[in-house]
C-alpha cells in the first residue's frame, strides 16, 4: 500500500471516503499528491496518520481538539501538547458523564406526560389544595406559574415547594388559607378581605419557612424578578394587590425578627 486511492485508504482505516475528504477540509489530513488525471494518491504515511486520528476519536477527542493537537502540517504529536490536550479531554468527558447522569435522573422522574410540567409530588400538592376548596381557576394558574418556575429554576422551585409539601404532610393548615384566598380572585384591589388574608398568608409563610426551610431565609431566597413578574402577570388585579401586600408583610416580619434577635 505504498501508493493507493481514497477508497482503498478508507477501507484500510475503516472510514468512508467522505470522512477523509472532510478531514482534508478541516485541516486534519494534508492533501496528497495527485496523479496526472487529478486522482489523489496516498502513501503509507497517510494511512498511519489516519489510524492515529481514528484512535484519538475513539478515545474521546473531538475533531476540533485533534486539529489543535495534530494539524495537517504536523508530522508528530509532542509529549507536552499531548499531555495538555489529554487533561482537557478528561475534564470534558467527566463533565459529560455528570450531565448524562443528570439527564438519566430527570428521565427517570418522568413517568407520565404531566410530569414534564411538574414532578408528581408537586402536582399532588395542588390536587390536595383543590380538594380542600381551592378555586379551579386559581389552581390552574398556580399550576402554570409553578411549571414556569420549575422549567426556569428547578432547584429553587423544588426547595420552596418541598417545604410546602412538608407543611402539608405534617400540619396541613396552609391549604385552607390558600383556598380562602383563591375565592377572592375577583375581589378588587383594596378590598379589606385581601388585606386580612395577605397578613395571614405572610405570617403562615414565614412560620413555615422558619420551621422547615430556614435555609431559604438565610440564603435570601427569591426567584428572579423577571420570573416573578411573569407569574404575577397571570394574576387578577386583586391577586396582584394581594401579592404586593404579602411582600410588604414579609419585609415587616423579617425586620421585626431581626430586631428581636438583636435585642
């Protein structure tokens, strides 16, 4: 095989002629001499180079990484360049394995189409609230906002909702407050009933966080402002007013708690 054509080289290396042409295009294989009729004529050195490339590919190197390590104009690979490139590839492969493990875990959590939006445990919490009197309209809007939150910030969403799930399992009082609030969906801003339920909800939320998720308070837990704005854009005017009142009560209760700790 001292002088052979592209098809013979491809068969020898276990690749296609198209692959070899691509390697020429990206600067991985040098262009060989051509016959008087324009046919590429390869030599044994080209076969050796091609088998090296294939071995690197099979070891996890990408073509762009191989071009950096072993460009067409290089006859050999230096020890220093190889060590440096191998370290980078090792780190990349490790990160890819971690990503695959996360994908597998996410896939395992999907047992039905509805799980794409929300994990079953979170959807189950909503069903519990609905059975306790939560208005259907509010239940669906809550499901939508939670789905958006879970898609954008899954870990933060799970941290908060896991706390609510624990409260529902052990205490089960918050469900009745949220059900009461849901029936004020059509109440106008400034309605005294909204003011009353806002204070009750804020107090209950802070109490739940202190009991089950104090780390969320310590870490200054908040969804991104953009996400909160998107969620509140789905609310009725009365519930936007309710959300503002709850936030004010949160600030007040947090300040009171800090003053109590300092005294």
